[in-house]
C-alpha cells in the first residue's frame, strides 16, 4: 500500500465516507514539509508530509490549530488527523481555497487577531511543547512572563546558539540582556493565545477575502510578541494594524519590546540558517541594552 493509499483510507475511516483520490498533486514544500493535495473530484484535502520522526511536530501543529479554532476569532484550517507509517508522518488538513485579500480583508485580519488575543490563560506557556520552524519550542507554564521569556525564549535560543558554535560577543551581549531585560517589560501583559509564528507566509485570504492563519507555534504570552513578528520581515498592510488597534489598542513602550520579542525569531533564524542573523541579533541586543542604559 502506498503512503497515499494509507492516508486516503484514514480519511475514509475518519469521515465515514470512502475516499479514493486521483494521483496526489504535489504542491511544492513550505519551509519545513512537503505538501500535496488529495482530491477525488468532490472532496479535497491538504496533506503535509515529513519523516516518521516528525510525527510529534505534526501532533503539536494539530493541537495548535485546534486551540486557535476554539477561540472562534479567526479562521484556521480544520485539522483532520495525524498519521504515520515506518517511513513518513503526515498531517491532514482541510484544503483552503486561497484567493486575494478584498478591500476590507487586512483590517478584518487585524481585528480578528485582537479578538484571538482576548482569549487568555491563567499563566504563560501551553500544555505541550511545539516547534518554531524546525526548532524545539518549550512551553512550560510560568506565572511570570519575564521568567517565561527569560527561560523558554531568550535563554533557550541563546543556549542553542552556544551549542551551535555561536559564542563570544553574541553570548556576552546575551548574558547581559538576560539579567537586565525585565526593565523593558514595564507593562503587565495578559497571557493571550498567540499564533506564535505570524510572519506574512503564515496568513492568507480565502476566495471570499476572509483571513486565514496557519502553520502556528501556539502558546499563551504577551500579545505584542505576535504583533512584533508581523513587523519582522517588512510588515503587513497598514489597515491590518489599524484593525488591530480598533480591537485592542497597544500599550506604551511596544516599539522597544518589539525588538526584544523579535530577537527570539532572529536567534532562531541564526540557529536554523546561520549567516548574517548573528550580526543582526548582536545589533538588536546592543540597541536593547542602550535602552536599558
Ligand atoms: P510548512 O510547515 O512546510 O512551512 P505551511 O503550513 O507554511 O508549510 O504551508 C505551505 C504553503 O501551503 C502555504 O504558504 C500555503 O500557501 C499552503 N497551505 C498551507 N496550509 C494550507 C491548507 N490548509 N490549504 C491549502 N493550502 C495550504
């Protein structure tokens, strides 16, 4: 039995309706996984495939999509099932027909993100670990956001960077920042439900213009961490931020914290890809230390 037949049989069982798709349509990978569309001419499914050892990553993604869906704030693909055989693992998702954003789509996306952030937890973290890109992302619950950020975000990526051979100046700056960054978090954030990896490649618009977010790295944290990431690679449409502020205005001091929160992603990029991300991270840390004075 081919992997596609196994997946089709699983879909048939789960939906209670036999599913006999035509040959899989290869969609070219995202950043991490390869993807195919399975269709029998009537029903379509989007399937992400990776090595069997990545099953856990797909289970965390499924749980993250379920968590986002429960908030009923913004559309996410319905997560149908995770499966694996000896060689491969997969995540079966509702296949979204993506189109173009309509005139009000970006504003609607901003408002919907603010609504998502209104869903809160009593502490920071999540009930399970997940991944950010291909990197592990620990989510152990913490009562203090500062302690969560120190241990599970900044500290974790800095340790990983040391392990990957990025030592010297980067680690000196990192050590200084780790002991002093708490003065930058001079607001009292709620533990908001976050997408966790909200760059432009992880948001799209359905054919009716409805915003859809996908490929999350969910946890409960300062909502500014999600917004910061939207700005890391050039930023979203201005209407998106206007919509967000209509839903939930930003606290003073966001512009400085944005750099702190994006440092996590830049360090993650350093750990994943190396290259110029080291110099970028050092520059961000210098700017943050200058803010602390
Ligand atoms: P990866 O985990 O490999 O980074 P993504 O989840 O980002 O993969 O998906 C890669 C691309 O596939 C996205 O940019 C999007 O265009 C498309 N895509 C993702 N999820 C769906 C879906 N449920 N339905 C249709 N297309 C999707």
